[in-house]
C-alpha cells in the first residue's frame, strides 16, 4: 500500500527531473563545434548564451528543445500518473535549474517553465490563457527592452496571476513556487538590471 502511494509521485518527480536535466544548449553547441558553452559569455547553458556564439539556429533549437522537454515531462506524467502531474512539473524545472550531470549548474529555467505551462494546458490541467499570457508578456518585454532576463522574469511573474484569474488557485500556488525558483536563479541578472549593466540580446558579452 505504501509503495502504491509513494510510487507515482516519486516516479513523476524522477521522470520530470530526468527530462528537465537534459542540457540541450550544451549538447548542441558541442555537436556543432562551437566549444563548451560554459566557457562563453555568461557561462549559462540556455538559449541566450547560445546566441552569443553567433549561431542563431542553435539558439532557436535550444529554445524549442528546452520548451519541448518541459512539455514532454507533463504529457508523459499526465498519461502515466494523472493525479500527480504537478509533481512532474516541479521535477522538470528542478532538473533544468540543477542538473546532476553538470554538478547542479543548470540554466535559468524560463523556456522549460514555458514548456511546463504549455504541457499543463495540453493536458487539460490549465486554461490555454495561461501559456498565452506567458508567451505574450515574454515576447512583448523582450521586443521592447531586448533584455532576455527581464522578459523571462516578467512572464514568470504573470503566470501565477493568470492561473488565479482563470480560477485555478491550486495551480497559482504551484506556479508561484516555480516562479520564485526562476527569480532565484536570476538574482545576478536582477542586480545587473538595477545597475544598468545587464547585456542585451545579441550581445557577445
């Protein structure tokens, strides 16, 4: 009985973590001969830093794959263990932020977070308005400021609000926790934004 209770949440967490921890930015840049992404620009493994290699195609692929792994984690968990799909969401973001394969030095989580929100909408757990709000705010702030960090943080801040507005206060609490993790990983970016030293998208910092 205990195994039946503990098993699905643990498996959902591990599945989410395993998928979320795949460092696509690092893998793609190495396969393309662009070197070790951790030695370039900010040292981050996300798409913004991939863009600093000058490989726009690799950066786009990194975004899509980081989004895709978040969505895949949710859809697989919804298929295998529907009651605990939220735990897979937590696992996927934790995997991206702190992947064991890279000594827990992962990305900032925005693209994977978006993938999680998309997955929850596709699984019928969230309104389609939630990922729409995330995408709209992310793209709008990015277009206006060219600060990737500001765009991601604005989108992350909007997600719990969007879930609450659609009446899913349980998801609003989940998203609040995930958003706080994203903000924590962006704490250095916040300092640079306040100091006016944050590099804009396209910079080879």
